[in-house]
C-alpha cells in the first residue's frame, strides 16, 4: 500500500509540473515548455502504471499469505 501511494504521489507531482509547463507554453509559445509538458505527462502516466502494478503485486502477495492459513 505504501509503494502504491508513493507512486501516485509522484504522478501528482509530475502532473502539476506538466500543467504549469502547459500554461507557460500557452502564454509564451516556448517550444521547450511543450517538450517538458509532454515529458511530464508521460512520466505521470508511467507512475500511475507503476502504482497499478504495485497494488496488483500487493494483492497477490496477500492472497498467497491468506491461502497458507489453515
């Protein structure tokens, strides 16, 4: 559960950063802001996928422990 929360927190940080860069792109037209926006959204997506895998792995570990109980 803790690993999942860490990944989701990191995804929120990347998303907020990407939104700020998107604002800079819209207000200044700077190409570098567009590149950083895309990179931020991709990083956020990868963090969400990592959180999903971590939660699935934790559920599998819990199921394995529960199945060993008499």
